């Protein structure tokens, strides 16, 4: 998704589901002013939603900008029959770490619900 797509999304759709975790940040004054301008332009979005969606697009662009570094191992061939080498750059490590963290974040809310159910009631 590009920033242009994000702007279109803000005009036409609801926000994506969120994690139970929260992140507190202090923004530089210029960024906070621009965020406030976006909130004025798109009153259906909270500042938190705008920050979350901007971060999501920025992370996708960051992953796309990570360099491909060809390793020595051939993992497949392309449509022309040329070898495709494994990526030994930062992308595979980032993607694996992101998968691990996603799995942990998806499990956390369920554990919290189970813990609430197990608590004995006070008399």
C-alpha cells in the first residue's frame, strides 16, 4: 500500500483491527502539527488511527527498501530458467522476527481472557 492508497482508504473505509498492546510516543512538534492537520482533514479518524495507519505504510515501504543480498544457495529458478539465490540480507531475518512477534501478540489477548476466567471471586 502506498501513501496515496492510504489517503484513499481514509476517505472510504474503516480502520483495521488493533492489538491489545499500546505504545506511547512523543512526537516532534512538526510531526504533531501535520498529524493534527490530517485529523482535521479526516475527522472520521482518530489521531491514534492515523498514526497506526501511517506507521503500517511506512513499515511496508521499509521492508520493500531492504536490500536483497544474494547468498550462495540456489533456492529455485525463475521463469527463464535462471537460478534464484537465497536472500541473506536483512529481509528474511526481519520477516522471521516479525512472524514470531505476531504469533506472540496474537496469543496474549487470549491468555488474558483465560486468566480472567480462572480468578476466584471474592466474597
